[in-house]
C-alpha cells in the first residue's frame, strides 16, 4: 500500500516509518470512542494523531495542518494513515515462517 501524503506549503510530505508509539496512539483513540465526542474534540484528536503519524512535527504540526488541509480532509487522512499502519504491520507479519505450512 502506498504511504498517505499531505501537501504542506506545496511540498508533498510522507509519514516517517511508524514506530510502536504511533500504533499505540491510534489504538488508544479507538478505545476512547472518538465518535461520542464533541465535533471540535473529535477533529482535534484526529489532527493530533495525524501529527504523530507523520513523525515530522517541524513540518506537519497543528499550524501547518490548519493552513494547508481542508477540514473535509482531516478524517479521510486519518483513516488512510490508520489503514496504512495496519498494512505495514501485516505486510511484515506475512513474511514470518509458518511452521505448519513447512511441515506439509
């Protein structure tokens, strides 16, 4: 799966290779049931997670997102990042040896 990107001041930015901190933060957001929060809290949490996922706070931060991302793009970008994180995890796990298959 292609990495999601964001355009900041005309420059396309890709997220850094994800660390466990990113995965844990995304998982925590699911457990916190964002859909029962006020709209401003809902969007703010998505923006916070986008910033964490990109791992480049000097480039992708609250100010740069406010200036470069349309409000309608926040949730779709978050979802793309989450799907991408899952793909990264599973892409590597399918490469693990399968002892059962090797016995056949």
